[in-house]
């Protein structure tokens, strides 16, 4: 059994494939909580955590999640999106933390099908969990967007940075890259030192994005992120879905 929170078809809003038509499958559950990312009120309860709390907090949201008992269900969702398209969109597996399901036979069979059918698959992950690439070789054809959490997540370092998992995803995935969301305070404090500690020794590209769920917030932090990227040779990534929909709609 795996849990699907939602699926939708839109453009990728971040990273190297920004603007690419993509089918998103968002899976439920995460091994972190990231209490440093602020608070929201959901279903009458105050929740500390990330901007996808509805894909993370099992107790509050599980009843809204779709139970998937067969890979064919995930394949059917994709086929329904592409039936009238003359091209193959990207597929983005996100969460929550989709790698919770990496070795689940339902999830893995669906990934195998995507790879066999020549879709470009990106897994958006916190990079604390990695599958066995020998036992699950389809992951060698998958791109991992490694959003390793920094100190502003509020997670203890030993939970948010798992060097062995990063090494596997960075070296064995296809064109995997690092992705960090930064605000002005973190940049002024020690973002560079933290990113260097995580990424030293890897050739994988590093993308830095401004924090913010609204255009004014994005604009404010982007003014710090762009010079930061110029100084250190990182790639700036905007967050197109925030600019286009400004928190009103999902991407
Ligand atoms: S790792 Fe990502 S999905 Fe999980 S709690 Fe942190 S921000 Fe949310």
C-alpha cells in the first residue's frame, strides 16, 4: 500500500527543468518534520512544518490520501494525462518524501514503467533515503532533485544530512542535482558554509532558490540569492509556480 496525496499536470516551477510540462504525483508521508519552516493552521490545529504539510502529517490528512494498491493505478493516471498529447511530458515524483516508498513493489514497478516508456523522471527528495541501485536498477535512469535541508529547517543535523544517502543519489542517479531554498538571514549567516559542507566532493550542479510563498517574499529573498549565486558559481532558480499563481493555486 502506498499513499497518493494528489496528481496534477502543470509546468515544473523550479530547477533545471523549469517550464517543462510535467505530470506531478505527490505521495504522502515524510521521515522529517522541518519545524523551522513556520506555522500554519490546518483543520483547526496549529502545525509547525513545511509548505506541504498536507503530504506530511499522517494523523491529520491520511483520510484525504488515496490508497494505491497496484502500480497499474499510477500508470493509469499518467496514461489519462497523456492520451491527448502529441509529446511525452516529464514525470515528477514528489511529497512528502517519495523515497519512503523507494523499495515498495508498487512504487518501484511504476518507476520501472516510466523509465521503460522513456519518460524523464525526477524525484524530489530530502536526500536522507536512498534505494539499493543494484537491486532497483531503474533508479539509475531517474534524476534526483536533492533538497538537502539546512539548519533553518529546525531538524537536527544528523537527521537532515545523511552522507551515505547523498552519495548514492548524487553518483548513481541520472543528472542528479542539489537544490536549496534560501532566505536573506541564512545567506548572511552561514548558507555558504552549510552548502559547502554538504556538496564538497560532488560535481552535481547546485541550484539555489529564494524562500517565499508569495511574490513579495520571493522578490525580497531573490535580491540576496542572485548575488549569492554569482559569488559562488551556483545556479539561480526561480519558483515559477509562486510567481504565476502567487499562493492562490497549485502549480
Ligand atoms: S523534508 Fe520536505 S516534505 Fe519533509 S517535512 Fe521537510 S520540507 Fe516537508
